[in-house]
């Protein structure tokens, strides 16, 4: 199986932090297997961190736990610098952040729970899929 580039939306990271059940958590656990390559940019990582550390959002983890998990995620991802901005393309500027990274990294998939928010990403050869759909397409479930 060839390694595919993916970009993970913030809501998937939060889902994985909130629960050890489900496809989001499995997706993050599979990072260590090198079955796909997760891509990240500094602005997107800052968004992950700021959302994950919101008071009361991830109740089962301490701030330190969140930092350790996100730093592990960072260590298993390819970091990209984004030099171009062609916003707005999507309705939400934070979603444009994800799409710009996906285009730059030549990701085949944006993994998200909000597929409708990425309507139009097909123009760039990118498919918006849920974590479950991604794992199924790749034969990882």
C-alpha cells in the first residue's frame, strides 16, 4: 500500500483527544505505523493547540497531556510553510487554513467531520472524508 498525504481538520484532533473510541482516535494511533503521512503548518498547529486547550473542552486530559499528545502528532507529521494565500475560497477562513495546507502538501484527503465545509476542494484533486471513511478506503479498519 502506498503512503498517502493527508491533512487533518481540527475537529478530528479534538475528537481523538476527547475519546479513545472511534475512528479519530484510531487515526491518531496509526500515525506510528507510517501508513499515511499527516501534514501540518504552524498556523494549523496553533489552532489545534488553542482549541484543545479551551477550558472544559477536553475534560479527560490535563493541559500537559494535551501538549504531549500534540507534540507527538507534530513529530509524526511533515511541517509545511505556506507562502501563498488565496482566501477566501471556503466559507470559513479557518477551513481555508486547512485547504491551503492540503494543496501545498499535495494531500489526497482532508480528514474532517465537516465535509460540507470543504465543498469545492475537489477542484484541487482533494477529497474531504470522515476519519471512518478514510480508514475504510485505506483498508485500516
